[in-house]
């Protein structure tokens, strides 16, 4: 008789795990490791820094043109710093401590003075003002800072938005400077730089939870901010344009700079991009949560504030309002009294006397005088020398 054997098989079927809610309003747990380095958070994209490069080149060309027009070797009777540069040599340190052009050259190239705006109505200076540098030292420090901040922003957010922030911050800084300018020439190329700094700080605050080195980034921006602010206390550099550009940058950064587009890269690319995520799902979850916290109302408020501030400055400029009359101490935001340089807004007059191939200039306000071993000087150059004496 055939015997049959029965075999019983038991199969355990486990239900699939329930996926986490994508649109949960709960904050991410502390164990989540989707954190990024601020200065290495984005995927480097070739060709995305052309806007910053164009602005840097334009500033270098503008400074070269300024020094070409200045022609210290001929106009200052060879009394120049680094005279080996010939036509491109700089004015003496006593006249321009930043290794730059003379006062009359800055006036000719588009520097701001109150009388040029209120009496001569030369509004074209508002567009030349943010393109000028007071000297080689100012140029190097300013453009190095622009490259440091601007390239990071342009890689993260693209050239269009960074270009808009740069231009509008420069314009806003110029409008603020026009409210406080006195009757001495000043230039304001730092307004656009401070706009980039303000925008970078703004986007850092908006995306605060995404980064591991938040405080290191703030320290870097503080150093750049402070160095350029100190330069602004020296002759011919305007600090009010920096303040206006910084405020505009914070507002425009809140409007235009959203969460950076972060792409996952292989582990062996960590040198270019510090990526510590466990999975791409966690990254998507964080971005969705950040978007829900990104209140459109706050961005709208920032845009409205920027428009109101700009409109107010334009109206004040058209009406010729001088804010120095209402704020006596504001002049010290832009100037530190030192030997050979006064923060007081005053006109200078000198008496000229020529004898034995020598020119003697005497300041009528303080009695200081100086004898020069030449007599063939232009009226504009004589005014430059008078400003140094007084």
C-alpha cells in the first residue's frame, strides 16, 4: 500500500512599512543628517559666474580710464607716487592715501558733490558714482570682496537674480548717498558689494536649518563688512552708499533668493560638495518643509519696503533735501577727523602768489601756506592743492 506524506509550508507575509508623511508639519528630528556646508552647498556649474566677472572687468576698465584722464606725471609736475608708471602714476599720499587720482579728476569722472546735484543738476553723476573707485587700494579690496561673495551667490542662485541684486543695490546706495553728500567728492562702488553681503545674509537666515557652518559664514561676512566699512572712513569713499546697498540687499535677498537647488553627487566628490544625507527622500522632505515655512507674505512685505524706501529717496533727491541739516552727527558715519583731513563741510579759498618761478598758495581760512617749485598749473590743479593745504 502506497503511503503519502503531506508537507505543510508556512509563509509569513509582513505588511510593507508605512512611508512617512511628506507634508508633515512636524519638524525634522535632530538625528537627521541632511546638512550642508554654506560655501559648498551647491553643485558647481560651469559658466554661472559670468555676471560677477563682467562687473569686475567693468570696474577695472573704469579705474584704468580714470587714471588715464588723471595723468599725474604731466598735470602734477611729476610730483607723483610710483612715478615709474608714467601717465598711470598716482597722486602723492598726502593728497590721496588710497593710491588714486586727484580731486579734480574724480569730479570730472562723475564723483558726487552736493553742488553738482543741487546747483548744476548733473543727475548723470548718479549713474557714474557707483562705478568709480577712490584708488588702487579701494579697488583691490572692493573687487576681492565682490568675487568672494558674488561667485558663491551666483553659483547657488544663477546670474539673473544676482545681477538684479547687484544693480538695484548699487542704485539704492546711490540714492541714500545723495541725501548725505557734502561739498567734497565721494565715490560709492561699495554699495553693490554691500547689497551682495546683505542678500547672502538674508538667504542664510531663510535657509538656516540647512547649513552646518552658519556661524563661520556669518564671521566671514562680518570680516568683509568691517574691512570695507573702515575703508569708507578714508577720503573720497562714501559709507552711506554702503549702508543703503546693505539694506537693499537684505530686502532683495528675501524677495529673490529662494532655497538653493542642491543636487546629490557621488561620495568621491566630497571635496567639491559636502553631502552628508542618508537618502534623497530626507532631502526632499526638508526642502518641502522649508517651502512651507517660506511665507510668501514676508517676501511681499520685503518687496514693498524696498519700493517705498527707493521711492522716498527719489522724492527727497528731487526736492533737494539735505539730511545733514537734520543729523549733525551723521557726518562721522562717513568720515573720521585726522591730520590733513576734516569732516566739516566747508569751502576752501587760497591766495596765489607767483615769484621767482615759484608758486605760493595761502589758505584763507587757517593761514597755512605752501611754496611749490613751479608756476604752470591749471586752475583745477590749483584747487586740488588748495584743498590739501586747507
